[in-house]
C-alpha cells in the first residue's frame, strides 16, 4: 500500500537517513522512537509537508509527490491537536475541511463526534488538548481514507480516552482494506494493538518487523558488578549501573557468550527504546 524508500532529510544538527519501510493493508504499524528520533519528520515527509532531500514514497503504486492531491483523498492524517481557527466552532471548521474531500461522510463524522463526546457547537479553543486530538482523528477517519497516518495520537489523553481511541484504530483495520501507521513513544499502546513495528533512532530505522521479532531478538540481562566483565560490557547494547549491580540489553544471538550466572529475561518495547537510547548516549 505505502512504500517508503530511502527517505532522507537534512537539518542542522539532525539527519533523517535512508528511511525505508512498507505499510500493508489490514495491519496497525507502530512507529516508535524517543522524542527527536525522526518520527514526525518522516510522517511530514511522506505527506510532502516537509520536502525530503532524497528518497521516494509510493502509495498504491503511484508516486505520492507526482499525484499528491489524488493520494491525499485516500490518506487521512492527524499530526497533533487541531489548532486552526481557534475562535470558530467545530461545525464551521469542519464545513471548510470537508470541501477538500470527494467522499466526505457526514454521518460517520457525526458518529465519531458522539463517540468521542465532542459537541460541534463548541469553539476549537474551548476543547481540551485531548479533545482536539480526537477531533483531528475523527476528521481523518471520515473521508474514505484507506491509510491513516497519526502522530502521537494518544499523547495527552487520559487512560480511558487512550483505550477508546485504540479501540477505534483496531476497528479501522478489521475489514483488511485499510491500514494505520501511528507514531508514539507510549509503548504500552503498541503492546495492546500494534501488529508491526518500525523502530527509528537518530534518524535511522533499526527495526522493521512484527511486534514480537525485535523483542525476541533481544534479552534483558542483569547481575552483580563483578559479573559485568569487559567482554560482557562490549556485547551490551546499553546498560545502567545501580546499587545492586547492573542491568542491560543484549542481542539474543550473543546470549550464549554471556555467563550463565547473569540473569536474562524477555524485554518489552520500552526496554528496547531505553537501552538503545543509552547506547547512543555512550
């Protein structure tokens, strides 16, 4: 459905480098990385909000930059809380927005407003940050889009609202014809609903696979300070010292070379982010 190939964007002090991955219909793909890793730059480059220096993006076999208007009829995007026309009412802002889309579904939009508890008579400025996020998602889901791109959609939402939004995203892909790509640093959201993971660090994709594969490819290890040998230290992706010894992350393939006295267990996505970030800080 969506193929990102060699996407590159250079800024002073930051470089998005050769980012490549694919999105297939019927799946929710989580785009993870710490703040500043390149998630938002990648999404904006896909949408041509930021013009990349190199690379291509194709959507359903067509160059998205050559047919941007046509592609965006089938792509729904929400890149943060809706913040346009703050003094206007929701219904007024949406009345302008819907005119850009050939297949706007007013009934579906009304359904999402009711589901999210958003009154269309309210002014944009009267909505909380979380409500403005959900309004943007409702708009992205209401014009027949086959691909939904969301940037940190659950950030700032309370646990109940997050769970509600995640449920909506699961419903979106149930028919097998649509796909969701959403960036987040809240890895517990991905544990609940993501099928696939794209992991970006310092502008480079370091994992692009099913959710379980990067987890299975690593192990958390820990032990006393005496067990943190120079050999083990060299194998660790990242580690931290604490009062009782150390904890770190190692590739599962290297586990056979680790002392049997060192404890090992399966990590989660948050562990991967934390220890890879520690590696970058060394």
